């Protein structure tokens, strides 16, 4: 080998060592990926095989090549290691949180300089220790030596004090900067498609190193700790601001909904919200391999003690109590009152029997959420291995009633069914006493007090949160909930709150435009219809409602008469068949005779046919006689009788109804498919599938349309025929309901004509617009008052904290900046509302009705959390007295390793004893 070749080889080896360590150690706190080993994508260290063999055979295992050094065997599974890591981080969390608070203030005072820019500043302290390891930033990753002060309780807290998050709780060799993790957090919240794996690959590309699977797993460990620290900091800030009482966030979720003022106009609904389920955020249930295709195997989920902090998520125990309270969790519950809910029998979207087979694949099949009319997320519950069962909306409504009390109005896309379920549940009496209203029992335009609210807030919210679906499908329970909770928290603070004043402005402008247009159009329409008073529209709505309610079921007498009519037709057909079979004679001549056996067989066939015809006739005659007794008919009907002709028209109308039902279902299915095809996020294959379905649907609609027109022409008098161009434009159920003429001709009713319906819709739309103005006048003033009170409260709390605890004051300032960044935008929009022609409200801030501790209108009185008070007292302890601290970093590491050895020795001894007992038992 030449000198140049040797130098090149040495350089390559040095570069390889650097690139392997440039980010993280592969084996630190990581277990080998079994799936990758089985697929041959990951190599297995021979030491792992030796450990496995030693674990199986115990003292009987003797490796061929043995050195004098002994190696401690790790008998813990990956599940054990994850749990030990979580417990270790939780034990150190108070110290880590205090270190993060100190770093956050120092970072702000330094001008937010990066970690490697600050590293050049020497930090020397007597009796201090040092930590050496890899520190990973966005653009750099280097071996770094950091100082461990005598006041640092743990190595992890010492690293966090420098602005880096460790990947291991006890003896970390790799740490990630807070700036890098914060970059990923914000980028992921802005674009949920940006996963941790994509971020890891991005950093590898920026560093010029090869990507390995364990890199993203180690970044995930650091990110989980970072999110845990942020949650701990939020808890401390909430305690300092006296905002840590139960359900405080929910009670103050939306300024325009919950910040009630004194002397404001009363509202029919104190809080308007929408609830609905979304099945996009599913999570695959990990199972072991089954014996066959029908066996899905047992669950292989790893249990964890990690939980998402906060009150946004309802626990499974809280939701399941409504199942234990006597509520049958099946769609039969929703169909129990089909007489009062005719749509239950007409629509299949309320019945998810077809999707039950897919539930076994998923653990969480989606989320069930409550969102206020402005878009703030109130509550979330996981749907677990089921569809939208009754327990989910009941749990949501129960929590909201406990929190807000009287006068709530909730919209649900199957509200007509949920109203029945709520009334029959144990929650029903309380909901009625608190005047809870289940909206969408009728069209929103006809609900007094609803304003212009369409109650489609959940659909708009889910259209954005669906971007989380790809990353939550295969993650763990904790990481899924963490992603969902973080997204909605970020969406509330940075998206919904930022657009709150725009919402108020746009709705105010829309309501004023409707009122302005109605002042011109409605009098003209009333003049054309010869109407003198607007009260006639209320009467027409009542008449239409009465008519439609009368179409729920057919009268029993008519049903029996139509059955009697059909039985008479069947009796006539069986009589003709009997007469025909009785008149048939077998005539044999010498020319046609083929033998005695064949003639006998033909005779038997004729006799059998005659016997069958006689039995059918007698059966039909018995049915006719029974119906004649029920209907008290003394003379059997004939085609010449008026009753026969009248019931014949009823039967023709019934066929018309069935043809209309089929046509209606096909048209609505086409509308849903078109909506799905144009929805953002629909993949190419799904679009192609929907396109083919639309082609087949169009052909089916044309066939159903022909059948409908045939049935319509068979009526007396004939009903109107429909054209293809008219049917595809139908978008409202009322367009179909008006065609359901079963007994009375409504075509001559005044409320059924197109011009009358246009005037009626405009009248009720104007009524809702006036209600919207009244509600907006209240909500605009609430927002103006909240902006003033919240800014004053946080500024005063920050001023008090600067004297008592500067580190805490900095966190309060960060919290204030989150809200105040949009204040100028809100004030400008409020001013725009005040300048609108027709504005009837006031912008002068009022006085909030609630003055409890922590409310924006209360007197600021900061409370220093006990954890921070203890940290202050600990920092005043002499640094020369090591006994003043719980345990130093090197001692902690040493003790933890000794504890691991003791536990390992105990496990080994237990296994040996178990094997000895097993052998003794077998012998």
C-alpha cells in the first residue's frame, strides 16, 4: 500500500467516524427494529445474539471466544426501556423546567443568538463539571463540552440550561438545540404533512450525512421532552395568573361567546356551537399476526403513562360513563323514534352498519369535537373502535352543560335524531331544565334566534385538521393525541383568534346587505302576491309544516285498503289459473298414444298443476276474507266499484312515491360524490374512482327518472314530469318533499308556488339577519372589552412578576405577545364595523359580569408557584456545599447504573431459580 493510499484510507476512516457520530449514537436508548431485521434492512450486532443466547441458556451458555471482561446483560424489553425513560424524565421534570425558564430569559436577553454563537463565551465556575457530547442544531452538529454547575441537579437539567434537549435522561451523549425543535414544532403546525422523519432527513441533507431510521426516533425523544417542558411551563404560568381552576380554558375559550358583560342585550342562545364526528384522524391498531385471514391477532400496543395535558380532551372513562348509564350504543338508539323523525328511514348516513367490519382495523376511528360558531375548539373526544355512537355527543353536551349552564344551542347534522336520544337519556331532564336546544331539527333559516349561523363550523374545522391524517394513522396513542391537541391549540391562538374580528365584520356586512336588499325586494314581491302583512309568511310556514308532518305515515285504513286491492288482484289471477288448469283435458288417439306410462305421467302433471292452482286460490281467498273482516266489507269489490277505482289510484300513487324515493337517493348521492371529488386532499385514485361512480350514477339517475315519469303519468290526474336538467340542479330536500303528494293536491296551495316560496325565504332570511345584527352588537362589544381587560391584566401581572420572579415575568410576557400581536388588527376591524352604514351597536368597552380570580376583568394578583419558590430558595444555597443538592450529575449516573446492575442481578437470579424449578418439576 502506498503512502497516498494509506493517508486516504485514514482520512476516510476519520470521516466515517465523524459522520457516524455527527448527529446521534445509534444504540443509545434504542432497541433494534425487529421488522427491519426480519426484512434484512438492518444488521444485527453479534453481541445481541450472544445476549439472547445467554438469556435463554443462563450459566450453561459459554461463548467460544471469551475474554476476561464481563458484560452486563440487559433483560429489559423495548417496552421496559421506554417506560424507564419516561419515568426518569418525569422525575427530573421540575428541575428541567426551571432550567428551561432560566435559559429562556437568558436567550431573550442575548438577542436570541444561536447556541453555537453563544458557546464561544467561556463559563468558568469552581467545582463545576463538564459534559461532552454531540449537539445538533439545524445547520451544525459538533462535539461540544458544556459546563455542569454545582447547582445543577441533573445532567439533563444542566443541558437544558444551555438550551439543548437531551435524548437520554441519565447519561446522554446527544442533545438537540431548543431552536431546532421549536423550528420543527412551528413548521409542523403550519403544515401538518411535515413529519419528524422528513425533518430528520432535512437535517441530514443540511449536514451532508446519511439518514438512518434511528435518527428520527432520537429526535422524537427530544421533541417529546421539549413538548413536556412547554406543557409544564404553561401549567406554571396558568398557576401564576390564577388560571389553573378546573375548566378555566373551556369557560374562556372564545372572547365573543363567553366574555359576558353587564347590561348587554339578552340572547336567545347564550352559546351557539356545533358538534360532529370526523373519521379522518384514524389510528391503526397494532396487532400480532393471526392464525388465518379471519384472525386479526391480539393487540401488541405498548402501554405508556404519557398523557396529554389540558382539559381539551375528554377521557375515555368520562365518555364511557354514558354507555354505562343505560344508553345503548347502537344506531338503533337513534332510530327509536322513527315516527317523529321521518328522515331516519330515508337516509343511510345515520347507519354505519356497513363500516363495522373496518372498525377492527383501527383503535381510534376518529374524533368527535365541539366547536363554537366562531371556530374555537371547545372539546374533543376520541371515537374508539366505533362510529358516531350516542355516547360521544351525550358526553360533549353533558360537559358543556356543567360548564356553561342555561341557554345553550347545539347543532348536529343528525340533530333530529339526537334530540330524541337526548330526551330519552339520563341527561334529558337536566337538558330540558337548562333549556338546551338541539338545533337542525328544522332548516336553520326557520329557527328563531339562530341568526345567519349555518352550523357548519365543524366541517370547516375538519377540512383543515384532515391534514393531520397521514401522520396520525400509524403513530402511538400518546403521539396521536399530542399532535391533535397541539394542532387545535395552535389553530385557536394563531388562526381562529386572529380572524375573529374579520368574522364579525363579514357577518355584520352580510346581514346589513340582506336587510338592505329586503327593503327593496320584499315589498315588491308582496305587492305582486297581493299581500298586505308579513304575518302571512308565518302562517304559510305553519301550514307547510303541518302538511309535511302529515306525510310521515300512511293512514292505517288506506294501507289495509291497498293491501285488500292487491289481494283481490292476486285472487283474480289465481282464479284464472285454476279455471285454465281445470279445463285442460288429456285426449289420446292411436296416433298420439306413446304408451301407458307416458300417458300416466302426463296425467299426473296436469293433476299436480290443478292441485297447486287450487291451493293458491284458496290461500288468496283466505287473505281476502280476513281483510274483508278487518275492513267490515260486506260486498266484495269489483273493477266497476268506486272503491276499487279509488284505491287503485292510491296504489298508483304508492308506486310513484317509491320511484321518487329512488330518484331522490341517487341525486343526493351524486351531490355528495361531486363534493368529495372537489375536496382538497382527495388523491388521484380516489378521484378516478369517484369519476367512474358518477358515470354509473348518471346512468342510474336516467333510468330512475324514466320510471318516475312513467309512474307520474299513471296518476290521475297525471303529475308533472321531470327533465334531466331540472333533477341535477336539485340541492334541497324541500324540492323533493313538495313532490310527495299522497292525498291532497298542494300545487294550488299559496305556499307551494315558486314566487311565494321566494318571498317566504326572503322574509325569514331577513328575520335571521336582524337577529344576527343583535347578536353581533353583543359580540363586538365583548371583544372590545376583552382586548382592553386582557392587555391590562397581563401587563400588570408581568409588572408584579418582574419584582418577584423575573424568569416568570418573561414567560408572562411571551404569553401576552401571543395575543397582543393581533390587537391592532382587531381594533382596526372594530373601527371598520363602526363605520358600516347601519351599524347600531356601541364599541365602548363595558364591564364583565365575572370577576373571579384569573379573569381578565379581575384585580391582578400574581401567585408564585411553589415549584419556582423552591427553585429560588435552592439557588440561594451555597454552591460549595454539595450536600445541599439532591444529587450531583455524576453521582446520579453512578447510582442509576448501580441500580440497573442490582435489578439485573435480581432478574438473572430469578430466571435461574425459575429454570431450576422447571427442570425439577419435569424430572
